[in-house]
């Protein structure tokens, strides 16, 4: 029974996090300028710190650049399909469902990869180390996925902030 609770609680927490991520990514989202600005600031600060840390391992810059370019492509399509909607006094926005699903799949896939590494390592300490901050500056695939997501969230949030004013004035 102790083994079940040892794994059940973390698994439930992960599923709750995934559920919240899914709800915040898929479907119409309420326009909250402050939350978008905080998201932009946090992602920008984290990505700058990771770029600095990656400067000690220059071969990762290629994966960072590829991640930024792929993220820009995702942002382009997200912007192309962006829709605003006003319900009562609140503005909502969303992009195409395929783009939203892609972003969630990247996020979930990255977590699943980390969990797989943790369970196949056979050693919990090694598994925990695989999910450590150091992985962002040593694993090129983690850096690639991270920069796709960072570019998407920053670019899409900036565009939503800029165009929300136009949408409010049109309605």
C-alpha cells in the first residue's frame, strides 16, 4: 500500500497540472493583459538565462536557433487563425485547435520523456537529475522544445496584447 501512495500522489499531481495546462491552452481564453505581460516577462527572463548558460556549451546554440525558428512558424500560424470574441463585458481569444493541440502535445511529450527517463534509469536519483535544470543546458532536444514553446508563448502573447485594443474598439 505504501508503494501505491508513493507513486499515486505524484502521478495525480502531474495529471492535475496537465489538466490545468490543457484548460489554459485549448479553447477560448479570457483576455487578461496582466497575466500575458507576466508570462512574457517570465519566459523572456528564463530564456535569456538559459541562453547564457548554454554559452558554455556552444553546440546547443544550433538547437536553440532551430527551436526559435520553429516557434516563429507556430506563432505565424497561431496569429493567422487568431480570433477574438466578446461575451458580456469580457474579451476572449483563441487560435486554431490544431495549434493549441500541438502546443499541449509538446508540453506533455516533454514531461512524458522526462518521466520515461526517470523510470528506465532504475535509479531514482538519476531520474530526478534528468528532470533537473541542468538538462535544459545539456540536452539539445529539451532546449529545442523549450525554445519552440518560449517563442510561441512570447510571440503569441505580444500579438494578442497589441491586437486586443483594436478588437475592443471594433466592437
